[in-house]
């Protein structure tokens, strides 16, 4: 693969498991076991991106354990801890109109249309789940009205008015004082 810019993080290796090269894995996919439907994985190591295959995996507590082909001892497995697992973007299923993957929303400039006044709140730095709905973490930047971090519920039609991937912008209805 000539470029790794087309990779999307779908999980993370968090620790080693046992002495035979197994690793603990946290999946970012929904449902979590979908992580194992993707082949190959690209591991984003400190020494570059490495293509790997998984030959065995199983649930373990609230995560998974898996064996990487060719990694048969604990010391070698240790070199992959705290490493992101990525796949090629083209492997991700198409979504319906109005649905987005989190990685598509990260980095979008966020503008509020609160009380009829358009103001820049910042950029989506990440998202997280709360149970009720996902939340956008909007970090202030050089062009925003302040440097505050704004937490905006990701509720399309109520707080999120428009997402435009082409212009890399999102319009929200959110009080900038929050």
C-alpha cells in the first residue's frame, strides 16, 4: 500500500494476554465483534504501519483477545501494546444519507446558529457515547469565538442542523455560553 492516509482506526491493542503471543483488544466498531470482519489490519506502531492478520479471536470480559499470525511469544506481542488498529477506509460499509462515521465528523469546523447569529465554536476534536446520545467535543481554535471546549449533543434535527463533508463544516444550534 503506497499511502496510509486512507486508514481508519477501528480498535486498539491494549495489553498482552498470556505467554503465547495473544493480545487484548478494544474495538471501536458497533457491534464490537465487527472488528474481526475486516482483513487485513494495519497496526500503527511507533516504527511505522505494519500489516497483520488475525488467526484466532474470542470475547474476554468487556473486550477481546486475539492472536496475530507469526506472533508466538509474549515479548513480541508486547511490542504491539498501545497500538491503534486500522483498516482501509474502502472496507467500511456505506451508510445511509444523513449517517456518518465518527472519523468523518472529527476535524469538521463547527458553527452555531444560536439566536440567528452565526459564530464559529471550533473544531470537532472527538466524540464520545453517553448512553442517551453521542456528544461532540468541540475544541476552540484560532478562528473560534473563544478557546473553550464545547460539549454538543449529537442530535440531528435538534442540535445538529447540517453536516457538510464537502466543505468540512457542521452547523449546530447551540448556546456559545455553554
